[in-house]
């Protein structure tokens, strides 16, 4: 059973991040692990985060949905968690996958405000509504995870929404995300710290995922490291990024961030580190057609450029049109700039494009991070 729990924790780890480009909702991990009514189990259980993530994927009708988790420091030594769970949370903190804070409630709403993310919480948020009026003005922006039939469901604090709704990122958030920031504290997992001074290339001791640096906290208008409370140094303009997604069978299976520094390969099973593997979602015929490395995506001067590196070629769906008469062939070795709305089709039903322009809502259940959870550890109330 320990091995099974370790596997499910590894799966959950793949769905936590502080990447503003990928996170779909923000939550307080210290609150979530104590939702005892979700499984009727022990007082604190890290697997409950996986249950919330699965519920979010179902509601958004999308696979591999990441959440932005803030964590109270006390969780790192919480005796109600197992030693393995505490070790996992520490690793997430050390790897910059979560934010460890003294006051996660304030930061949770600050992140949601800066990025336009929905909030998953049962807290009433009293005392914070004046700073963040959207809490009571935007239906579906704040939802409470509650027990539901077959797993957690969401109940909106305002309105009747059951699906989290994104808001508009604040102008301040857009300004903050346009810059790179460096923390003067050595080894800062969030803002690549070390040493101080102006040599910013030497400050980045911690490797960050592409586009993955979180928004700074604002303290009296000053960009500040939320973990260390220290003023951040401005490291210059942040490189351009573009979020793309892979849809298989009408369900978005994976989002990824494209940068100018590193092309991304997509195919049945590309060798490149960071490549997008499609094989697990394909039927036999699609596996035979789609090459091991099929498409390469690059960001050139802000434009998304796709190059076919396959054996059989691909197709372009201009403006997302699914009419066969509109489909344009992309021959092996050929490159093209993707205009707004364009999709690249590797095989019928397998497309890559900008997330908001891909079809969704297929009658397919997203993959569960809880698939490896031992049944004796998760006693669902309705089971």
C-alpha cells in the first residue's frame, strides 16, 4: 500500500505548479488536506488534494489540470500527516512547486487577483472582500469544494456556478509578469536567489520551468518574495511565451509553454527532454500514422512556427475549420506560422493549437491522479 500511495503522490506532484501560464485555480493546501468529509479518513491527508484536482479536471473537461497551491509553514511539521507526506510537501516547497507562507489566505487571493484565477476554498474570506471586490461580485470565481456523488463537487460562494470561472488578470499582474525577478536570499526556489548584486545571470541558481516564475507579492507596492519577505531585484524583461495545447478526441489532454529558447517536439514518443508524448492517448491506427517525433514548435519573434518532422505529414486547419475542403497539407520538412485560430492536425482527432481555440467537451473522462490510490485508504462517504 505504501508503494501505491507513493505513486499517487507522484501523480499529484505532476499537477501542482506556480506557473502563471498553466495553473487553472489557486487553493490553500493546509485547508484542503483537512476536508475530512471527502473521504471519512484521518484528520489530515495529502491525497485529498488529488481528489480536488480530479474534480477540477472533470468540471473543466480537461486532462492534466494544474493547481497553484499556497501552503502554511506549519504543514511541513504537521503531525497529522505521515512522515512521507511531510517529506513530499517539503520537496514541493524546495522545488518551487508550491509557495510556503505564514499567511496563505491573503496570498491565495492576491495570486487569484493578479492572474485572474478562480479560488477553491470553503473559507468565507471575511475581511478580504474590500481589497478583492470580485470575491462577491463575480459569480463562479470563488467555489467551495464539497462532497458530491462520486467525488468532490464545487458550490459557488456567489451565484449558482459549479464550474470555476476565470477572471481578467489585473493590470498590475500583467506588469509584474512582464519582468523577471530575483530574490537576494540564496537558493530561493521561487525566484532563483543567491548573493545579491547586479549579476542576474549568476543569481539564477535554481532551474525554473519555462515561464514558471510566480508573480511577486506586493508589499506597499514593492515586488517582494512571498516566502522570504525580501525585496526582489528586477532581472529585466521576461522572455516571450505562448501557451499551446494538445487535443485528442475532443478533450484537451495537455497544455505546454513555448519559449524562444527551446523548441518543443510533439509525437508518439519524442526523445527530446520536455517533448510531448501522445502515445498513451492514441488508438492503434493513430500510433502507426503519427511519427515518434511528428511536429516541432518554435517561438520566433513572438510568432508560433510549426515544422513537420514526420514521415506522413500533417494538416493545417485555418481558423479551426473542420471542413475537409479547408484543410491545408503540411508536408514533411515544411514550416508555417500559425495564425490566430489555426490548428495543426497530426491525425484526425489529434490537434495542437491555442487552448481557447480547441474544441472541448468530449464524452471522455479525464485521467485521474487517484488511479493508484489504495481503496482502503480512501473511504468515500457515498461508497
